[in-house]
C-alpha cells in the first residue's frame, strides 16, 4: 500500500520512512559538498561576529568582506580578495589558513594590500614557474591581479581619483574586449597572439587602437608575456590622430560660439577651457582664486585631477575679461552644479557632463577642440614645448606626438627665418 504524502510544508509528496526503516543501519553519509562546507564555515564566521566570508567564483576560492581601501584612502569597503586557490577540499584548507592570517592582520592593523598582492600575483598551483607562468592562470584571476597591481602602483596611489578614472576609461574597455575575444576564439591560456588579435580589432590610426596598445602592453609586462618587436608600430596611431588634420576653431570662432550658450555658468566653463586649455573635468578641479581682481591669473589645477597638480597661464590673457572669468575669483560656486564627490562619481563622468552640454547647445566643436586650439596657440607664439606640455599636464612625448604637425611647421619656419636673416646679414 503506497504511503500517503505528508502534510504541506513538511516534505509534501515525499515518502515517509517507517520507524523500522529509520532505526535500520544507514550507509555512511556522503562527504558534504564544497559549497556546503563553505556555507558551514561562513555560518561559523557570522556566529563569531566576523564580517568576512569565503566564496567560490569561477572555480576558485576567495574572500569577501570589509577591507581597507586599495588606494590607501583610509576607508573600509566591501571588497573581494583573490586567494589564487582552486575550489577543492585542499584549496579550502589553505583558504581557511589564509583567512585566519587575514583576521589577525586586520585585528592588529598590519594588513597591507601589497603583501597579499604577492600571493595573488604568484604563479599559482600547478602553474609553470618562470617567465610567462602567470599567463596560465584563469583570465578573470589574471585581470583581477592586474587591477590590484595597477591601483597599488605608488605613482597612482598619490592620485587615487585619477587612477580610478584612468582605469575606467583607458584600461577597462580594452580588457573587456580581451575577455570577449578570449571567450569566442581562444579557450586556451592567454598568450601574445591573443593580445595582437585584440589590438588588430581596432581601426588603424585610431586613438582607441593606441590606447589599447598601452593597456595591453601594461598587462603583458604584468604577466611577463613577450610582445612582438613591432608592437609599438602596430599600436601607433595617436601620432596620426585626426587632431593633426581636422580644422580646429579659430580664435574669432571661439569668441563667437560662446554666444550660443544661454546659461552663464556654462559660459564660464567654456571660457575656462578656451583660455587655459583645460580638460573637461579640470574645469571643476582648479583653484579659481587666481582669477580674483588683482591676482596673478595663473590657474592651479588641483591634485585630484587626472594628472595631478599643475599650473596654467592664460593664452590669450585678454580672454579673461571677454569671458568674465573674474566671476570665478569672486564666487567659487559660479560654475554649474555638478556632483564632484569622487566617492560617488569619477573624473570621466564629470568630463562627460561637459561634453553633453556642448551637444545640448548645438556647438559645432568639442571641449577638446578648445584644448587643442590652446596648445596650437602656444606653439604659434613660440612657447617651449616642455613648458606647454607641463601646463597641459602630460609628457613632452605625448605633446610632440599629438601636435607634431604644428610643431614641425614652427620649427621649419624658425629655421627658414634664421637662414633668411643670415643671408640678409
């Protein structure tokens, strides 16, 4: 006679064993699954009042919980910590050992990301030692370790906001394409051929291709992968960027276009970019006190900007009056209200607001056209390239490469003028 199902909520539909069956000898229970073991340990952690948790991601074991900010900002955030261990019973044993070590370091205030970075970036279990060994680890784990190394670079730690913005704009998009290409084409270990394939997927002589080359070259150095000798040539493109060829607005056009902006706050932002050659976001991260009546009018871009603190002189100086920039010296809140809390936004998002406003007002130029026009203006008046590059917050190499066309013409004109002067003498 079939055994009726139990009441709802108590195993309805499941057969109920008889008392004799329950008292009969049982086979030894199977070893609990790894996931169940992780849940068990996490329950014990919770009972102890510990906020750290073990987790399984992509076949690897890791930790998650409140940890000090990777950039040394003095804050504690919920973050993941890769352990480089396989999701196996042996891996779980080692993960528990590392968890105990982590708790001790946090309790004593000795926790340092760079110490754990050596574990994360190690060759891992079963990985070949020596050059290229890192490339045999799972791609997600490789990229996670690369991001940690990027953020812990001492130079980038000095400018955490710029570091976050650079990662989001100049690294993450190309690493995402790398992940997509790896999933579609190459199930095996990461190698230089895959990096070449990703680079070649971008249009020749495009800025995206150049930035992809920089990002993947940095990844290759981190993974100890040897790139082709002609990598720089393949990635080159910024020197041929449309900046060299597209018609930039003339000074008279720049002065006229401000009339298309009805909002006085955005007219002020436009004037700052035109007069000082600022990046989009730098408009909101500069000290405007130098624009007060009687001040020296040398603008200081703040350390929180993408490339850190630097000073900029106005070209043309009379534009300060034309764009009424002294308003910013009298009222620090004269600029448009934009969220500048870098804990909740990025420099890239701040800059995007400026570009959106240019499009909204139907301006036939981009914010960077104003920056490029400022740079070309300094070339025409003979400002040394090293000085102009420092004011723009980038290297002389980037300055020369970006403005090669105008710099070459200036140098040639100076040589011609000198030759003619010698002939006349």
